[in-house]
């Protein structure tokens, strides 16, 4: 199978976990404490992937300076975009509660859709770009994104249902995000092919910075709100699972 097709397929696979999570959040009455616990586990998985896959790989490719610049740039870009989206009603897009309805805040539905794209694209670009550095996709990154996408979709869909969003809106949204995830992975492979190692390092670190900002801004608050004292333990468990996978 051509590598460009592999890149898109792996991105689509990781993004499809959002649909799995959304279906659970919509059709299964999952207690909020369980949702928060699963979210904490997903945050730990992503933290491990950022540390041992993305940042480590970026440093190996380009050294400290491109890695630091890329990570800082990713965090700044994500935070700036997230501030704008928060003002439009998408602040709690990953929450199983506290989401505004369209009647309460007009335009919040569109803002949530854009926010979901903002959260998913950096992860997918890295999946595609990983084929350029090792000739094979980073299995740990794909698994980490997949495992973290399930609780994201679950929590967000549950919150959207409580806010009065329609089933059609929720599943069209997450289907679209899954498809865009595949396209973003494909773009990461095709657009970065032939790029110097320093550029690949900066792009990988940029995605890492954006993902780290997303974890602390959206996933950890959702987890802590309902899991409280257990959130640290569960997050460490997710971290160790992903760490074990990366060293298997």
C-alpha cells in the first residue's frame, strides 16, 4: 500500500475513535465520574506520547532550538485560537456537562465544531509525518490518539446531548472530524515530504505543544471536576500504559 494512503488510513483510524466515544456518550448512560476517569486515563496516554514520542523525536531530528521554538509556537497558537473559541461558547466542548445550548449562546454549535477540529488536527498531522522519519507509522502515537479520542468523544457527546444538541448534529460533527483527521494525516505526509530535519522537528514539536496545551486546558479540567482525588492516579496509569507500549 502506498505510504500516502497509509498515512490517511492511520489518521482516519485514530479519528474514528471519536465516533466510538460519541456513540457511547449518546446511547449509554455513563456516569459522569466514569467519564471523568476515562478522560484522565486518556490525558495520561497523550502526555506520555507527547513526552516519549513527539518531543523526543523532534529533539533527535533537529536539536533543542527547533524543538523548543516549535513547542512554544504550538502552545501559543492553540491557546490563542482557544481563547477566541471560548468567547463564542466552545469553552467546555469536551465537558459532559456545562455546555451551552444554541438558545443560550447563538453560534456556540459552530464554535464547538471548529474547536473539535482545532483539537484533532495536530495529532493527525503528526501521525502522517511519522511515516517520513521512520518509514513506518508511529504505532504508539496512533494508539495514544485513539485511546484519548474515545473519552473525548464520549464526554463531549454526553455534554452536547444535555445541552439539547440533536443526534444528527453530534454524529455529523464527529464523522466530519474523523474524516478531517484522515486528511490531516495525509497532509502531514505529503506536505512535509522532503522537508529538512529541522523543519520536521519544529512541526512535530509544534503539534506536541498544541496537544499539551489542549490536555491541560480541556481534558484535565473535565477529569478533575468529577474524579477529584482519583484523577492523578488514573492519569499516571494512562501514562504508564503508553510508556510501556513505546518500550515494548
